[in-house]
C-alpha cells in the first residue's frame, strides 16, 4: 500500500509540480542539431551488421557497412554521425578514435524502424568504448556485454575513459538501454558496470566537463549502474586521495534514468563539483556485490544536488542505504527524494578517515519501511569518521519493521536532527544516538528518545499508512522551528509556512 499510494503522489506532485526547479544545464542538453557549427559539413554513415558490406561507402542505408571494426576505424570529422540499423545486433566493441569539435560533436545512433540497434560486447572490456576522445553523443542504442561468468574480468556496457588527457568536453548518453553486463566486482579506478566515466593515469591532471546521462536504463549489471571515478582526487578535504592534485568533473547531470538490479551501487558520483542527480529511479541495488554499496551517493564531491529521486530494493545490510553522505562530501543537498523498502536503511552519514565532510543538508525527503537490523546501523546510520555541520531537517521517516533502530550512531557527532518525524513500529524502534543534536522532532512509537527539549511525542496523524501527508489536527502542523536557508518548497510542492510543520509535508492538513 505504501509503495503504490506514495509513489503516485511522488510522481504527480513532485516530478511534475517542481520540474522547473530541476532543469539541467543548457550546455549539457544541446544536441548536434541545436549546436552544430554550420560551417562544418558533416556526413552520416550507416552500419547494418546483418546485410551491410565493409567495402561499401556507408553513406546511405543501401551502402551500409557491416562491422563494428569498420565503424570504429572510420575517419570521422566534427559533426559526423554513425547510425546503426534498428532490429539488428552488432557483436564486439564500438571504439571510435576520433573526437568532435566545439559546437560539432560526433554522434552514434539509430536508423530505420523497429527495436533499438544492439551493440553486444560478448565479454569484451566494453561494448562501447570511448577512449581518450571527446565531444561524443550516444542516442537510442541497446547495449549489452555478457561473457563467461567471471570474478576477474572487468566489463562495461558503455565505458568513457580518459587517460592522461587533460580536460575531455561534452559527453551525452540519451535514450540508451544498457543491460546484462556480468563484469567482476570492481569499482575503481578500473570499474565494471553499466554506464561509466573513468579518469585514469598519473602524468597529466585529467577530468571530464559537461557530461549528461539522461532518459536511459541500466538493468542487471555488475558492479555499478551509472558511475564516475577518477585517479585525480587529492585535496585538503581528501589528503590521502589518489594523484597529486584535484581535477573534478564539472557540468555533470544524471537525470530521468532507471537503474534496476545492479550488483553494487546504483548511481555513484565521484570527484565532482556542482553535479545534479535528479528524477532517477533505482530499484534493486547491492544485489550481488561483496562490497559496500548505496543507491545514490557521492565520494569526494562538493555542491552536488540530489532531488526527486526514488530508491528502493537495497539488498543486504552491509550499507545498502538509499542515500549516503560519504567521505569528502561538502555542501551537498538531498531534497525531495523518496526511499522505501531498503534493507540497509534510508541514510548513511559516513565520512572517510582523515577526510572533511562538511555543510551537508538532508531535507524534505520521505522514507517508508526502510530498515537495518545489523548493528551499528539503522534506518539512519551515523558511523565511520565524524562529519561536521550536517543538518537533517523536515524529513518524514516511518517504518513498520519492528526491531529496526531509527537512528544509530556509534560515536561520530556533528549532525543536527531538526523538524523530522520519526514514526516507528512500536517500542522496538529506538533511537540509539547519544552523540548528535535533536531539536523540534516528532516521535511516534519510539523508544530511547534523545535529549530533545522541544520534542513532540504524539501520533503524527498521517492520511493513511501509505500516505504520509498530515491530516487536519496533526500535532506536527506549525510545530517546527524556522531553519534559515531551508528552501521554499516541501516534498509535495507546498510552500513552507512560518512556523513550518514538522516533517516533509508543509501543507495545512488534509
């Protein structure tokens, strides 16, 4: 019931009503038609892996090439496109060696009618490999990479890789379906997964700029769904990081994607500044990995905004949280997100040893029936090294899973919980946290309530177990305290009143 009702509210009230808050950067959205330099004469090449010929010109469907080897070796000029025939499978790796130019990116896509053309890696390092090239756009492709079962071979659906390159500009993955990638359980610096952007090398500081992954799907991949990584992560906030300096990804936008059944992390951002991760669904993560994984999270990244995402189906209790403030995260915001039915819980706050994680905010999110019964974890877990100035406010956190800790802290402080609703499953839902600050929260069916001098101990009066909006007469209405700079809208699109309600719903009651 909770899944059906709240997901419907989330889709209509948040995704539609607040869409204007989440428009991705215009520079990352522009495609070849909108941005092409009219002074560059471009060509379109065709590939038909069933009936084409590599001795043909390739410039029309009737003269299509046949193999990925021919397509990869094409002498492309800025603005050129390579189109694969719909309904046809090409086996091997598409690995072009040319780069586009500013205003004239190269592109790969589809022609004809029927199903998206499939690029099947057959166990190669990647089905699509963009290696030390830039200004590429991939559209409307089906990508898979299944080989013999392995514990040693790294595989990817799409791998965009820069090695001692400098700055690589403008990458777009749009409307691409990646599935069935059975790589080994490796994250970085040489990862396995679905859609990956990896910076490697140690001689030249290297980074990506203007990367967009949108309207795509990733399903049944190992290890990561969508992810970035870098060997250039050393800075004061991460003094033991890789490389000799910090070269962060900029202009990263990951939006309107669906990630299902991934072995490890759902969507992970590493080494980024100013990224946006929004309108994504992660359903089923940490399904096969032996490592630590989360639904959507960042590492060594600043000013990342995560909003309007839904995460569910996290498996296991070795992390498996929906969202995570991790090592070297600074000024990041989680807002308007929905988390439910994750075995590892809703939120992890876990700074890395010797790292700085500061000024992060978690606000106006809803967690329903998340759990974690493995000490020292809970629905919210404050563990690892201490973070500083972390504010968790105006969230609604409710569970029907008896025996799970609502908040657990094994020593770190630095977190303030303010204006949140904690609704448990009876006295077996404790808050086990003597280390952090609690202020103006509502506690229902909670034991071990911390020292909250403005606590509200009452039933929040939700509309129903599956609809956590507040009914008229709720004790949470108007019972919060103003949080400066807290944003002007809530989870449902309501304006925030003064004084605010406790919880994620800032409406006037139903």
